[in-house]
């Protein structure tokens, strides 16, 4: 049976049909019995790395907060710390970054809780029935929450091809140790391409990169496969085994996404924002130009159907298979196929315009 995915285009011509109104309509359409009175409700989102400006706008997040309150829930904004160096590695820096980006209570109407604690050490081992893992590490406050609304910025990703609701669940609900389990790839340096800039050296969280004769070298025993060096290298001198590592990476992501919602008694509500579609994740400290014009907003209680609908809508707008063109060595559908196999959702959907 096809899952329902609700859609609002980005165009607006009246005050009654502005973007905020569209977000509320989509929450109402898909929300159903997701939130009950008194539910401590996690609104899972990405606050953006310092220097990035393509994250979901706080005024849009306020619409989700107000909707949850209308249902009787008690919302809080949440995310988890990062694996790599940056301004979200611990909850103090993470909170400062969120406030600098406008996610304070005065704008969003909800407090911020970094779900895996001060240094990413607060998590629960959640058992799952996966082919690669039997349990996954999920942030304690995500597990403890009564209800959940997942707001995801749909965009490209250098290791997954694209990032949507499944990546937001998988990476965003895991502490640093869980993120490490998901990546587990190994990087190598093409010395002919390496320009010796040292960006990989400065950004490696485990000091696995060294500089020898102005060329980078990666210690495989120290490398945790986070992909930070791959992201920051201006010369595209760093690579991994695209044929094997990336497929396993996406499958581990799907298993972690399953663990993030497997204990839920009620449906999780998902809302994807197909605007400011950049080629890379909001984890990088910059925002590149859009790779396609703004499309709109979609909601569902099925993250697989939701992400598949987003892919189709983006490709329709672009007139081509956009993410395959951006990342031709990545089969980005692997995360969706395996998520369906795990029972996380369905690739079959019906698109309903509201």
C-alpha cells in the first residue's frame, strides 16, 4: 500500500498562502495522532555549522513549535554533537551556535536540549534487527522523548549522495560514537593532486593526518572515516573506496535510522524542506549556491516515502537525475532500498497536494 506524502509548492500569491501557512497545513495533514497532551516532544533539526546559512529558518521552526503546542505537547528543539571538529562538538559550543543562528526561545518559542549530553556521552544502546548491527547508539533524550517531529533540510551529501529525513534520523540522533560506527570508511591521498594546504590536517578530529614534505598522509589505524578531510580538501586529492565503503555507509545509516524510531509508540511526523538545495550538508562551515530552484515542502509519517518523493520532485524540477550527476560514484538509492527492507517505510507513495 502506498504511503501518503503531502506537498505544498514554494510559490505564494496571498498572505493566507505564505510559507508559514503551508508548513502548518502540512503538519495538520500528516500529523494525525503523532502528538498527545503532555508529550515531551523532540523537534529534531540541524542548527547548522558556524559559517553555514542554508539551514532551516528559525521562523519556520516556530510554526512546528506552535503546532505541537496546539496539540497539547511540550516541544523542545534538539540535535546531537558532531564527530568532527567544529562548533557543535560539545553542547556548550553547540548551544552558542544555535543561538547565533537565531534558534533562541524568543524566536522559536521552545527551549534547546542537546540530546546526547555535554560531551556526547549520554546515549542508549537500542537493539535492532539489522544485517550489519544488532544494536545502535541513540541519544538518551531522543529515546526518552514522548513524541517526535523531524524537520530536515533536503540537500546533497558528499558520502550519501543526498541527505533527507533518513540521514537526519541516523546521524542526527546518534552521539559521536554512533556517528563513528556509521562512517567506518577509510580515506587515501592522491599525492599528485595534493597541494599541501593542510586543511585536512587541521580539521581531522583524531589527528590521523600528518604533513610530510608538504603532502598529506593518513594513518589508517587512527582514521575513523568521518569524511571531514574529504569535505574540506580544495584539490579533491582525498578519496575512499566508492564501490564498497559508501554502500555499507548508507546501510549503516538506515539501521541507525531504524533504531532512532523503533521504540516509538506513536508515528513520528516528518517534514522536509526542499529549499536552498545545496550540494553539501549543513555540517560544512559554508553554504554553496543552490543546485536547483526551490521546490517546496513535504510531510509524511513515512521517512522512506518522504525522501523518495523529494528526490522525484527535485529531479522533475531539475530535468535530470541531479544527485547522480553531482555524485556519480554514489548510488544514493541504497539508503532508501535498504530502509524499506528494514521495514522503516515504503518506496511506494502517493503525492497529495494540500
